[in-house]
């Protein structure tokens, strides 16, 4: 999905550019054009404002923005999700979920016990002096 941002508000413009940096494109090549002024007869236009007729009402969160943009893109016939993970990230997460953490747990237990004994020795040394 390609998104262009054309806002009069510099704060809104910069926020949207940061939120959507991976998807930014020029206004001529975009699938969705985000603006903070009403759009006339442009089905690509996505209007953000405080008024009831806006596509997204201010204030909004990043997740609300992404969900609203996904909904708009689906309405236009698109099938890309802005929140989908990189397939490699998914594979790495799946393999981590299936790992046996017993070795790690044993190592953490040993380190915790070692730390505890060290603290007790330090306390005893302090009071024995």
C-alpha cells in the first residue's frame, strides 16, 4: 500500500509521516491520500479532522489510524495489511515459542542462587566486623 500525506497542520503532517514511514509515496502514485482538509471527488482521499464527517476523528492513536487505513484500503479493493509481520519475523517467533526453556531456567536458577549467596556473605561480613 502506498500512502501520501498532505496536511496543513505541520504537527499532524510530521506525526503521520513518522507513523507511516514505511508506506509513504508521492501523491501521484499513492493508493490513499491523507489530508486534514475536506476532499472533493477523490476516492483515494482519507480525511482526518475533529468534525463528524471525517474518516478519522482527532485525536487518534497510531493503532486507530492503521485500522482505519486498512478498512479504507479494503473498501477500495486492496488486500494488504499495514500490521502484518515480516514472514521472517513470524518464523523466528514461531521457532522461539517452540523452544525448550528448561536449560535457560536452570541457568537463571543457578545465577539467582549464586547472587543470593553473595549477598548473604556480604551481609555477614558487614556484621562480623
